[in-house]
């Protein structure tokens, strides 16, 4: 049994022990994530937890406060089997949380009922759940591209806009534990580039392999650092026995839900973005305007990115960029800015 499978087994055992009995949740909370909507409907995700709302970062707080907040993101009491009604633009769909407390539903909205750039919806407990008391609903914001959008921006997060150091595992864990949305550092010029690409109308989607536990942190980081706000699509921390949702799937969801938009893809060389984006370009050859990869490898000569770029064979530009300015110059030449 590999480490991930062992972790899944431990998590399942803990859930069975913790959820034994029918006691009412002490801190029932619906936590919707930012959704997005297009011609094919609205996609809304979220999680239902038995946890109080975590604290927000404040200037000058100590390391201890940051560590407690971060650990709190991961020590979740998730609630399975919760019946929910998700409503967007007066259209509703029913769903039930899975074994990890997550829900994911497509609401069959129509374009004429949606407001751009944002439509407000709600997620509400349907019926009773173990005698739950307190708030039974939560608002959800859904990003709706307007008619004036020229293209969409689809971006990775770690080591693409947020300096993380994924290849230095110890450093990455330390930064995650001890940092906050106020102290974590973006790459120079990244926020300005994304604002210029968005131009007030082009939607931005952030797709990352970070766990959903960090959704609130990442949204707060984007707001604090002045990045255009958009859906932040992450993954389950451990997944299931069969595996976890792949980054390809979340990217395809965005492309399929917004069929009238071409896209610019931005990622980094630290992990698998070059190969993932190459697969997307092959599957959607007429939908991708450019691929930008930030160079962050500890060993730029390892050949992994070059293996992709040498076999590119596509008319879509593939740019390995040393810094944000390289992306800006190239994007200007393509009239993306």
C-alpha cells in the first residue's frame, strides 16, 4: 500500500469513528466555493463541515496564530450525506455531499437569466440533517463572462503567481504553515499582468493542485494582492481509493462550459503544467491562444520542459519565460494586452 492509500485508509477510519451516532453538528457550516456559469449552465462546488468559521489574518500577527489558522484548514469535521438545494438565477438543483463532505452540481441555468460579471446564488440545507440548528444556507458567487470578453485566462497558482517553492518540499510546507494571505509573496509584476490581461472583462480561472482546504486562503491572497478574482478550482487533499480529480478534468470543465471563449494558459515548469497544457492544446487546437510557462526549476537543464517544447508541433505559441516581463512582451505582440 502506497503512502496516499495509507492516508486515505486512516482518514476513512477516523471519519467512521468521528461520525458514529446521530448527534447534531455543533458548528454546521455550508462553505460554497466560487462558481462559474456559461451557456451549458452553472457549476457550483463546496463543502459542508462541522467546524466554526476560521479567523482572518491580521497585520502583525505572530507565527503561532498563522500556524493555528493553517492547521485549522486541514482538521475538518466533514459531513457526508447532507441534502442540499443549490439555486442560481432562480434555477435550482439538488445534490448530496459525498463521503468527504464535498458537493459538486450543475445548475441548468440559461444565459439570459444570468448577470455578468457575477450572479449571486445560494446553497441551502434541504430538509433536516441530524437535528441541525443555526444557519441553514450560505451565499455563493458565480462568475459569468460578459459579451465583451475577448478570451479567458486559465492559470496555475503555486510557483506561477504565488512564490511557493514546490520543488523544495520542506520550504513549501514551512511557508504554508507559517504564512498568511497577507505575508505570502506573489511574483513581481504578476498581479499587474493579470489585471491587464483581464482588462476588466476577460474572466480569470485559477486551477491548482492545492487542496480545497486552502480555498479561503487563496481567495484572500488574490484579493489582498490585487489579482482579478475568479473561480479557484482545487482538488481533494487525499482523494479516494480510485484516485483524485485530475487537473486536466478541471481545465476541460472550464473550456467546455465556456465554448465561445478562446483561452490563454499560464503555468510553471516546476511540476506537470507543460505536459498538461500540451494535452489541452492537442484536445482543443482552436481554443488556445498561447501557453506561458514560468521557469522555476532548480535544474533548468533537466530536459522535462524541453521534451514537451521540442515535440510541440503546434501553431499555438509556447513560451518558457524567465520572468513576468517576458510574458508581458510576448502577450503584447499577440495583441492580448
